[in-house]
C-alpha cells in the first residue's frame, strides 16, 4: 500500500494500473484502524489490485472530489473510473473478495 497526499498525487500514482483501491481513513478513528488492518490483511492474501491510502487528517481534497462523507471508505476503480464505494470496516475476506472479483450488480 502506498500513501497518497492529494488528488493529483493519487491520479498520478493510479496511472498504468487497471484495478485500483483507495482507502480513505482517519487513523484516530477505531473503525478506520479496523478497516486499515482488514485491507492490509486482504492485500497480503492476494495482490491482484494496487491499493493506496489517504489519511483524511492530511488529505482534504480527495474526499471532496469523490463526495466521501464518512471514513473509512474503500473506493474501487477500474481503468481510472470509480466503480464502487464500500463504507465501514469489514472482515479481510470481504475486502479480499471485492478487491479480487468485485460484487456483481453493484457498480455505481
């Protein structure tokens, strides 16, 4: 997982990747810490997607651009397009499944 520090930084780092996940979190929030642990574990189980992390205490523009009002939120992108937003903390198996296969019929 790589940290991103702005929307422009994220867009640059996302280039060249077909499938990308972006975890928007607040490390001071227990649900965010839970989501960070679960996503980290899911990523170790399978690395079929590039994962980036944005700390909302440092990155203010990304939540605004994508209209994210709660953290943690995991944003899933395919070919640069946002296709899914998953809010809250979930088990690592759930994050692994959506990062590997997506959830049918749930595109934005």
